[in-house]
């Protein structure tokens, strides 16, 4: 980590920590009037949103992933969110990025139309709707190794879920112990704007860079201006260098180390006709769908220390044989978490008795990820975007009456997974 990111992390995190919890020895704080978040993601292969981000894969992306873990140009995406305590009857704001971003000279931050009710925000331990009433079962594995540890898998029988102990079943779906991040939103701030939006179709090119000066101008917030250094750019591409099934039946995963990445997490999701199988590289039990896209700096440090996340020097992990035995077809995603950079204006006053009237606070957070078919390092030759149904899977017939949902229907319900709908 270079000096720019270290300085921003130390100064910004200290400032925001002071805002979150009043420190008796520090100055009295007002504001900030405006809060601005930038979420920077790098994606190779294809994404698995139900397991922590990425987009719906297309056939080309899946085939490239099968050819060696998602080589080629990486996809970069940027989400901009501005929240303010000020209002304007005709809110308008723009982000003026450095030329190297390559997304245009002006990124309009559009205020969405008001809606009557706020969206339901699920925490990392919530059970998705799709997990309520299918028949079949779910197997949950965790930890790297050639074989699963004693006591695995945890088995959840959906047929007896409501009749048994729902609380115990819900506990089995738990994610890692993370503190949900609270970015600006139309429900947390008096005025809100974001990008991308319906007004602009521009995208960040694969060679786009965040390095340089960023200015945010709006009629409902103070002007924001800050500079990102070389070590505060997008994370580099993450690629699987090894994704091969060993003769003993497990899959050896290997990947390149990403500069400025502070932690890694691997997840796999798949199953058979009436079984859903989940696995994570965490040394503690967690469900694969329950990790957020981004983690706070404090959570990254704590989860690496507890071995829930793999450390920044880790570059291999084995998916146990028992997972592969239970998962005829599966998807694997590897995510690199890059921490965050924080800026506050004006700086903390030197006089500890002075009032710190914060005008704005900026958070930039980073991740890089890749996805592929588990254990499929070479093309299948199927010509269908890389997916073939498991052997013996029932095919729907024309005019066939609706059937009772099965456990694998959960996979269809998780957005972005390339299972037939």
C-alpha cells in the first residue's frame, strides 16, 4: 500500500470514527453536510451476485472463464452516490472525473423519483425469499482443504423446515459477522443523486483510471474536490490461474495476487436435482450468498485475523472432495477486498476545543472479483455458453403442469446465475 492510500485511510478513518462515536477529548463535530461514496469494482470471468457481486454473465464471458479463469480485458464499474442534508426544488449535481477515467467529462448524478415505501434491506444473515418453501435439501460446507472437516456438511431439509426449528435453520444460513455499510440513499438523506442512471449510458472502459482530481458540483451540496493517487486506483484484475479437479476429487484453486488487495474470499454454489450445495473458504461457518460486495476497513482487518477471510498473501485454496461429490455442476467466485480511502473537509482543527464544522466526507471503496465454472479449466465444447444440465436432470415438456418447487429452483432465483430459468 502506497503513501497516498495509507494517509487517506489513517486520516479519513480517524475522522469518520470521530463522527460515529463522540470522543470526549476531541472537538465538537457538526455535519458533514454532504456525504459522497464511490464504489469501484473490477470483474473478470463472470459475476455471481448472490454471493457477493458481479453482473449476469453472457455466453462469451462464461466461455472465457472456462478457458482459464476469465482472462482478457477486465470489466470495470463505478457507482457514485451523493447524499446531502440540504434540499433544492430542482436537485442537480455532476461528478467531473479525471480524463483518464474514460467515461466522459461529466457524470450526472440523477435524483430518483420519490417512491412511497423504502426498499427492504436484507442483512447478511437474512434468508432470501427463495429459501422458504422448496422441497429438497441444502448442504453447507466451509474451509479450504482436500477434504471437508468433521461435522460437515450442515444439512437443511426444506420439507421439514417449517415444522422443525426455524430459528436453528436460520442460524445455519448465517453469513460472516460484518457490520452493514450505510451508503447515501434517498431514504437516509434529504436529497440524493447517483450514477449510473437512466440519463447516461456511458461505462468505464477496461483501461479507465480513478487517478487524478475529482470534483462534485451540485445545487444541494457544497462543492467537493479531492485527488486520488496511484495507489487509490481500481484494484487490478483477479484471475484464476488454477481451477482444475485433482485426481483425488477435490479442486485446486489458484490466483494471481492483486496489488492493494487486503483479503480474499472464495465461494462456490451449485447442486443436483433436489440439492443445493454451498461452500466458502472461510474457516468459520457461513453461507455463500451472504457476503456483501464491499467490506469496511475494520471488518477486513478483523475477519482476516479470525481467518474468516484469507490474507493478502494467500494465493491457493482447495475446494474439498466432498463438496464436488455433492455438486455435479457449480459456480465458483473469488473476491478480493481492497479496503477504502476516506477524505473529510475541512481537516480536523488543531485546537481540540474548536468546533469541527465538516462540509463533506468522501469514501472510496474497492473490490475485484472473478467467476468460473468450478473445476472446469477447459471448454466443455457444449456450445451453450458453458453450462450443461447435470446428467439425468429432468427436462421440461411442452404443456407439462406446474410442479412443486425443488431445491435447485433456489439457484434460479438468485440473480445472475447461469442456470436455465
